[in-house]
């Protein structure tokens, strides 16, 4: 299989993508675009720091029957969460803390 078959998996290495030869194949171009978007999103997530304010493209609905669109990143000091969750997010609407998955942050804008 090669990129002209429209693979599902994305590569998160821009060095690898830069080594590929030019192409006009639409599947390959779409795949490369998805890979570059995934790389940019990964970099965005890695750059988040406590105090950053984020606005999501659409409000998220939560189990407590509320919807929120603007959050502030906060250092996760709760030891019951897994260590990989270094940040939690405080809603600027109600002040509650929420744990957001990386896919929830797609399209978020740092304000």
C-alpha cells in the first residue's frame, strides 16, 4: 500500500513528509494534508500552558446538562487523574473544571 490508495492512518512526522516526492494524486494530496493538520494539532496541544484561554469552534455539551465554548487551561493538581492529563480546563461560563480530550480541542483558537 502507498499513499495513492488513501490510507487511513496519519504520519506525525513532518521530516518523513518532507522526504516524499511531489505528487498530483488526489488521494495522496488529501492524505498529506491530513498528516500536516495532525502535526499542527499535536504541536498546538504541546504548546498549551496554564493560563491559556481557548475558544472552541462550537460549544461542547457535558453530562451536567451545560454547554461551554470558552475555557482556560489550568494545571492538573488532582492526583486521581492519570499523569498524562497535565492540564484540565476551567469553563469561563461557570468556573467548573473539565477534562477535555485532544479531539475536543480541534479547531480551538487561543485567545
